[in-house]
C-alpha cells in the first residue's frame, strides 16, 4: 500500500479539525492512497506540474473519457473515496478542496450520479467495431461498489476476495452512496484489510481502482 502521503494526510486532518471531522464530511479519515492526499503531495512537491494540469481523473472516469472521447465526470460513488466529496450533499466539499490544493474544483470537474450516462461511445470506437449506431456509456466506477450493489439484493453482505480482502455491507449510515440508488440517505460501508500483518480492519473504507466495471446500453 502507498504510504508516501503520510505528511499530507496529517496536514489535511489538522486543518479541518481532525480525522473524525474529516470523516463526517468526506466519509473517512485521510488515507495515504486516497486521491485527495495524493493530489496535495503533487501540489506541494511539483507545483509547476500541478499548475499545468488541465484535468484530474480517477482510473474509472479516465476509462470513461477514453471511451466517449471527452472528459467524463467522476461518479459520486468513486468521489466518496477521495477525501474530497461531501457525502451528505453529494458534491465536492469546498473545505476539503481548499485544504488539498488551489484551483482543484475546476480540474476535477463536476460530479455525476453513478447511474448517470457519461456520454455516447466515440466515433473512433463506433467505426473500429463497425457498429451502425453508437452506444451510450454509463458512468464507470470501481468494481467494489458494483459488486456490492449487485449482491446486496439477495444477501446484504458479501466477502469479496480479489487483489485485496474486502467486506461490503449495506448500511443505513454513512460511507459511500450505492451506484444504483437514487436515495440520498442510502449508503454502503466497505471495510478493508490492508495487509496480512495487520489484524484490524481499516474503517470507514478503502477502495482499489484495479478493475473497471462499466455498462453499455444500446440506444
């Protein structure tokens, strides 16, 4: 696991008033691997590179961008795992953005619901696949959220064994919005074990953007 942003995590938590306060806003305390601390490290150590960056994407929205040939929004479910989103309001937290880096909201773009349409498949792929009509692309997101939503109906708990050990559970409290739910008060909780040497589970959650799950709907 990436531990290169320990300093930035402490800085973020200290400015907002501690890890508990940050978790109330963004759904979790600052984690080294999260996008927010990673952006702050880049902003602090390579200011010129950050200033010259037009757009910041996570892996899932980057995949969607490639498929539609345009910038795709980060969906709210992945946004909840960045230490940057206000999980109650489903929008970027101005407080979290300000402590992370200047001009960050413009670089991130707007958030989108996970069930929203990212756009139409670009003409490049339409011609490459010899399709008559372009398909629409739903927002791309991490496999963890989709896995939890898929299995939440028949069984409200699941143990996902992939590159990391994860435990997904339906919850009436906070942590992250399920990808297919339109209810503001609906959330999922994801517990994550960082490595075999640590007995405790990380809380509230940690998500790996390893596998990309996306849906194509014919129009």
